[in-house]
């Protein structure tokens, strides 16, 4: 009898230990200026939220027709002059922590570069994703995280 119990114990120890299936944490709710954005509008990588340029521009109140995408960068218009000309662009670059702010004031072009805390990421299909917190802060807007309600809240729109 002892040999059977010992054999059974050894067999149990030899079995691979597999974690029990648990419940995956629900993705955070993303709210910007009272508008909710579905989980499909962003990705989470290493605990950071990244979004496409279209999502970011929508959060800021820009039209998607003001978004420009190239293979290695994505931009959108953030300001129009009194004449109606676009005179300020924010551009994010692939695999970079650089944000370029290009503006035209009195016919003179100015370029300012900011560094974000995190680099942009590129999906397998070539889509550029921007670190949300860094981008919102670069635009001079507010972003908060409420752990208790699992909500990310972005406030502030671009005034055109």
C-alpha cells in the first residue's frame, strides 16, 4: 500500500504545474472630453496605453481630415491662423520618443522638438501607435488615471 501511495505522489510531482485559468483584467475605460473610446481604439504594451493618430486627434477635437500619415510618421493640424491657413502641426515618428511641433508665425517657420518619456510603437501591419500620456501632455492637455474605477480620463481640446 505504501508503495502505491509513494508512486502516486511521485507521478503528481512529475506533472507540469499549470496555473488555473484566471480572469483577465478588463481593459481600462478611456474617456476624453466626455466621449468614451472602445478598447479597440488603443493597445496596452508594458502597462502603457498607446493609440493611433486618428484616436488622438479625435480626442483633441480635430477632424480626421486634418490627420496626415506617412510610412515613418503621423501628424495632425493643431492650430489654424485667422486666415484659415493651417499653421501648426504635431508630428510623431516611428520607434522614436521625438515629437516635432512645426508652426508658422508671421510667415516664418519654427520647429520645436520635444522628447517623450516613451517611444512610439509600430504594429505588425505598419500602424504607428503613440504613447497616450506623453502625447496628451505634449499637447498641453490633462490625463489622469483612476485605478479604482479603471478609467483613463483626458480633458482639454485644441481650440481652432
